[in-house]
C-alpha cells in the first residue's frame, strides 16, 4: 500500500495538477473567508465551510480523475493488478493518496483560524467540527469518484460523470421538495449529503451523520474492490 500511496502523491506534486488544485481551492476558500468573516468582522467560519460544500463536490473529481482511468489509458493497470499487492492495498493506497491531496487543500482553514486569532480567538470546538465535517465529506466524495474512475479509461469521462453525480448530490434537497409523496420525499431527503454535512458546520458532532458518511465510504471502496477483482480475473 505504501508504494501505491507514494506513487499517487508523487503524481500530484511532480506535475502542476496538485498545485493547480490547491490554488483553485485556496482561491474560493479565501474569497468566502473574506466575504463571511473579514468584511463583517465575524469569527464564525461556519458560512465559509457551508459555501465550500459545492466547491468540494466539484473539485474532488479533478483529484480522483486519474486514480484508475489513467492506469487503464497507459496500460499499466494489468501490471498493477498482477502485482503482489492485494486489491485492498491498491484501493487503500489510491484512496489515501487522494485524501491526503484533499487534506493539503483543507489545511488552509487552519491558516484562516490563526488569522482570526489576531482579532479574537475563534470557537475551536466549532472549528474542529467544521474541519471534521469537511474531511469526512471529502473522503466520501473521494470514495465515490474513485469508484467511477475505476469504470472508465478516460479521465475526461470520469470527471464529467463525477461532476454530474456531484450535481445530483447538491440538488437532492430540491428534488425531495418537489416530490409530493411523503415517504418518497422523506427517503430522498434522508440521503442528503448537505443535511448531514450542515450539522458539522454548526459544531454538532452527530453519530448518525458520521455513520452515514463512513457507510458510504465503506460501500464505494468495496464496490471499487469488486471492479478490480473482476478485471483481475477477466
């Protein structure tokens, strides 16, 4: 797994892609921080995290697009699948590589919090809840997007499908509100990523929300494992 992880991280930082991803993420986060905190003299960063929900959904496909799609395009996937590494190690290495790349983006919030300390100390417990929510949301989207990447050899197609899936996640609340049948509307609303994520931005550490995201991470990593297993034996 370590070898896969090192390879993934190297691919981000030996090319421009990792730095471009961080620059774009920092730019949006900085804008929302300036708008929600600096201009109104507020130490509450909750609105920053809430505003970055859609940006997180849209930027992670770029982080994960090459996870398996690039391996297929370069015909290195067979060497990977026939290596002594277990399929679980391969999936874990790819997942952790993308997650660490995302953590490099999320680190900007610590800088923002330290900036606020110049004026007044932020509520660190709420900030921790926001950070935890952002990280677990990012990990969930990463697991989904890596699964999608494992299904295609085109990075462009992977990005497009992941973004479309992300848009469905973003608009699921609106979709549930348009359905007049109560039980269907409730069922759709219960899988709303935004509702579960919003509790974290309020500093509420809910076991139900955490289990919701961890279950999805486990499910899609398992599905990716099954895709690789099928390819190994095909």
